């Protein structure tokens, strides 16, 4: 008689993490990217958005799995999207409204913004640094 657990009861082996990076958004969200190696040797990217539910304290995660055969098309799409965003930035009036909103959240005792990376320059800055560079 075998003492091994049936295949359905076996835990899936944790995939090897080859690379990972994350950042805390100015709001309650955290974003992460992990490049993992599957059991068959294929690589896949896991993009995760985590958001803490204020009423329960539970972190709700939304994940996107992207497999290596789609990397080229996916990153081409993301590059084209980034170019469009750079050519069509958020209007100044909306930026100012957003900054006022986050300043109120910080003043209410909400979680203050962490440092972030400016997507155009790659420079690390706080929300206050960003305001001063824009002349707000």
C-alpha cells in the first residue's frame, strides 16, 4: 500500500523567482512584477496589483500572468501605449486636482505618499518634489 498523497493533494512546487520589483503607489495600491521560471523551464511574468481593504485589513490582489511566447507583442503594445501617454499627458487642471486630493488624504492622516519614480526622467521624487518641479 502506497503512502504517497494522490496527485490532486500534492502542493504545487513554488516557481523560481528570477527577478522581482515593486513600488508603492501614491494611494493605497502596491504594484509588483515578478519574472518566474515554470517547471518546464519556460519564463512567465506575473504583474500584481495589491490593495488593502480598509474595513477588513485584507489585501486583495489582482494578477496578470504573461507567458514568454507573448513577451514581444506585449512589450511592443506597452511601448506604444507609453509613447501615446507621453504625447498626450494628463491636463494641468487634472494634475492640480489630483495633487489637492492626495494632499487632503495626507492631512486626514491617511497613508502619506512614498517616493516615486518620474516615468519620463526615471528620477526619484516625492509628491512635494514633483509639485515644485511643475511650479504648483
